[in-house]
């Protein structure tokens, strides 16, 4: 019995030692697992993406324009005389055929009266010559008058008729000159200040320019386009200066005033010069613009924005997503597996902060707009939509 208990006492310390060794091994393994250096995983870059959009795009060109009156007419004295009266207020609106100035009429009225009296005299002589001819004819038929008498009567009558015609022309000329003493407005519009004072000798022998009348309820806007813009328009079968009923739009302009406000009315291009100026490489274009409130003044310079083209169903991307190099333009497009692809694209016209893409992209694809400078093709990225960053700091491009 005593020997049995001694064997049991010897087994217990041995088991405790094994347990301690096992615990120590577990602790060592845990220590090495916890303190073992982690494998360095590559950092996934964060980028901002935006969808490729599709829609109608308006392409504009910007130029410097000059306002010109639709009609600008000089009022001149057509007969010579002393200016007697002015029948308008300077700077006001005048109507067509309204009397503006009165030139001394005395000499022209006397001339007209003289021509009228001469006409009456010639008509009386013509009437006498006609009666003489009518008396000679039956006498000649009865051999009571000679052929010479008949020829003289016929010549006298024809001379008298010619004198009547000449006197009528003289009377018309005299009355026309008398009418010119009342200087009338050639059109409806606003009149300038007078260029001469009352009592001044005016007409061909003196000062003939009396004032100017400007029709400015509609104005013309002149500007110059580059030959390159013209060629681009031709590529799209757009004739600048011609209305095309087959299109849903027409080349129209908007202008910006000196205070940087946009004029509320639009104008339409109605003329383009058929040749290019060899000195400037540009050609002149004209647009007609309504001006009911006389906000636009002739001679004024302004900024012109011309609608050159409308691309229907165009694919567009933000300018900041495009990188242009010597080999071409490219973007980074994101695939479904969150990796990026470097893709070369063909760019079209530029508008606002976007590009039209002719080839290489379709609507709905996602392109990287921020953070693409640290990317390489096939790299996995963490994509952030641009609208989620409105209240946060954007991703910095490195």
C-alpha cells in the first residue's frame, strides 16, 4: 500500500511539468504571432469619378462687336439759300417726311411763278398755232393755199408744242427746287443736334450737312470671325449668314454690355462677307438686333457670343478629366472591378468646362476627374463620387 502511494506522488509532479511546458509553448507562439511584422499591402488610392454624359451641346464663339445703326442718313440742303427756321427739338424722334428746316423761299417761289407764266404763254402760242394749222389744211385741199403755207403752219405748231413741253419741265424743276426749301426727314428715327445756325448760307455753295437722322429701334452688330471658325462651320454644313429651314436652330448672337450684363434680346446673323481679309485673316459678319428701348447706341463696342453649332446627342466629359500630350488626349476610365484603364480619346469642340468626345467613350461610363496623376493602368482604386465631396475637401492631385 505504501509503495502505491509513492508511485502516485511521483506521477503528479510529472503531469504538472508537462502542463506548464504546454502553456509556455502556447504563450511563445502567441507572442510570436502578435509581434510578427505584418506584410506591407499596397495602399489603394482614392479618386473622384464622374459619369460620362450625353446630350445636346451648344457651341459658341466669342468676338468683339461694334454697334451700328440700321439706317444712318445725313440731312443735307439740296438748294442754296439762307436757313430761316428749324422745326424740331434736337435729339427727339422725328417721322418720315416731317419738315425739319426751312430755307428762304422767295427766290425759288419767284422762279416757279416765272416758269408757270412762261408755260401759260407757250400754251397760248401753241393753241394759236394749232388753229392756224387747222385753217390752212382745208385751204390747201382746195388749192387756195400753197404747200409752203401748210409746211410753215405745221412747223409753227410743232415748235409751239415743244415750247410747251420745255416750259412744263422748267416749271417742274422750279417747283422741285421750291419744295427743297422745306427740308424733310428721309426716315423715322432720332435726330442729332443741328450742324448749322439759323441765318447761315446753306446748300451746295455753303454748308450742306444740316443734321443726321438715326433709325436705332433695330441695330446692326458687326464683328469678325476667324477663317478657322468658318472652316469648322463648313464641316458641319452650316452657312454663316444664311437661314436654313431644315435646322431646328439658326445662328444667333447674344451681347454683353459694358456693365457685364447680358442684353435681353437675341440677334440673328443675316450677312457674312464672301471673302477673307488677307491682312487680318478674318471675315466680317453682321447680325440684326432689336433695340426697342434704345439701350444700344451706334458706335458702341460690345462682346458678341455667336451660336456656331448645336451637337445633338453629343458625349461630353469634364475638361479636368482629360490629359493632352503629344501623342493625343486620354482619360482614366474605371472598370466594374474598380480598376482603371488608360484610354485615348478623340476630342471635339470645347464648351464651358467640358469637351465633346468624338470617339473613345460612351454615355454612362465613369471617368476619373481628380487623383488620376497617381494612377497606372490596371491599378485598383477607391472611387468617390464628385457629389459626395461638395461639403468635403477634394482629393488632391499628386
